[in-house]
C-alpha cells in the first residue's frame, strides 16, 4: 500500500537546511584540501568510501536481488556520467572558485529537463519551463560576462566555469539515464551503488594514469575533506534524501534544495574569501530563477493561480 506523502513542515525545513548546507560546503572542502591532496584523488576516494558503505547496506537489506540482470547497462552508463560530473568538478575547481562551481553545477535540472523532453512524452516541457530555460541560459551568458571586455577577464576562471557547466550537463544526463531506464524502478541504493562504484574505478584509474595519486599530506583538513565527502555527503546525506522522498512531496523538497547554491556561494565568500563580481551575482540570480521555474513549474503555477484568485 502506498504511503501518502506529506507537505512541507518544520522538520522537513530543518533537515533540508542541513542537507543543503552540507551539499553547498563540499566544493569548498575540495578547494580547502587541494594543497594536501589532488582534487581528482579526493573525488575518487569519496566515491570509493561511499561505495563500500552503500554496498554493505545493500548486503544487509538484500533489496537489490533480482535487479542486476535488467539494470546493469543503465547502471554502468549512469556510473560513467556520474564519474564525468566529478571529474569536471575536480578539474574546474583548479581554475575557478567554489562559489562559481556551486552555481554552474546546479544547472543540472535544466539539462535533465531538456533530455527528458526529447525522450519521454510524459516529460514534455510546459511554457513556464521554457521560460525558465531561457532565463537560465541568459543567466549563464551574463555570468560568463558576454558583452563585457573579454581582455580584462580571467580566462582561467572562465575555463573553470565552463567545466562547472559541463559537470552540470553530466549530472543532468545521469538523471535522464536513471529516469528513462529500469533504474527508475530499482532500489535507490542500487542506483547509488552503480554511480559510486563505476565512478570510483574510472576516477582512480585516471588519477593513477596521470600521476595524481600523490604526493598526499594527511592533514586534518585533507582527512576531514575526504571523510566529509565520502561518509557524510555521498552516503548519509543521499540516504537521508531518499528517506525524505518516501515521506514528503518531491516538489516541496525540490524547492528547498535550491538553497544549496546559496550556501555554496556563502561558504566560498566567508571561508575562502572568494570575490563576487556584479555580473556573476546577476547571472546566478537568473540561473536560480530559471531552475526554480523548470523544476517546480507546477508549484509556481499553483502559487500564481492562488495569487490571481486572491487579487479578485
């Protein structure tokens, strides 16, 4: 029997605030520890630690049995895309700020919406969503400084921002693969294990091939960064998200999740002392507004209808 999902309440708000703060801090953590351990090795170890924990949980629950035969192809592809996402994050953070990465990474819903629009008839975009996509791409153009003096801009920052956008594309493509394959019906832990396990193998292999396995300095910052990403972010926070999805309306949770880039930008400024240009702030505002319209068009439409009704 299906369980009726609840609307937003104080408990959901508090938990989502904590989750968004954790997710917004992860890029800052990678940047903080970059001098002690290469970002690429950080994200590889992150996936490996979390894969072991999720694998142990799956063996205990045994909910994955019977799903391997029909999901491994989609799981392998989702894992490759998940690995690409964190490859671009690690690469981009070498050039751009954690604040910029936090915003460009969360363009993922735009790309997943476009992909699902092309593949699934039930996911065709509405007019409000197309408006959101237009606002998002306009915001990206503003944030990249289109129309400004390119000679005065830092080309390395722009390169890092581009990698952040590619990470968002890879995340969006991962969502499309999950939603359009048997993974959409499989236990969430199995989908997460595919993503973590495949990305760990690919990222660690690339780090070894490119000489990024060392040197490593196991300082409190580097150990804390790896453990935060592997245990707290990739294991505990993701499982908490899946637990909440079984109890609360996804639309309400999605609205709260857009606090994550705001936390990411705030942590980057406060902890790393990262500067914020006016064009980036304006562009980020347009991007976030566009994402809200695309991911929560039904919720926004209801609010507009209620506002119009109240005005009568």
